[in-house]
């Protein structure tokens, strides 16, 4: 009863292994997806990497630090 499903799964595994090894050609993700993308960039050398200043990092979470207090006004509910 389980002979045919096991045989089909075995053949599917062999087919997947062969496809990963490149027998059917290179995979679609092997090359660039947009080869003309780099040619269309406008002044890529103008991009500068700079550190984040303390004023700009005020809303950034601190890893390992306490959770920031939420800016919510709370009051007691009437009973």
C-alpha cells in the first residue's frame, strides 16, 4: 500500500537533488534579477554612509535596555 507513495517521494527527491546540482541549467536565482538596475542608478557615488547621531537615535530601541515608557496619559476609572 505504501510502496507507490514511497517510490514517488524517492523519485521526487532524486529530481530535486539533480535540479539543485545544476543538471537542468543554472537556477533562476544564480544571476542578477535586474541586470540593468545598476546601469540605471543616478550618481551612485553620491551615497555616503555616516553614523547615527544621538539626536537621530532617540526613537531607536536599545537592545538589552529597559522597555521605553509609552507616552500615554492614564487616569483612574470611576466606579
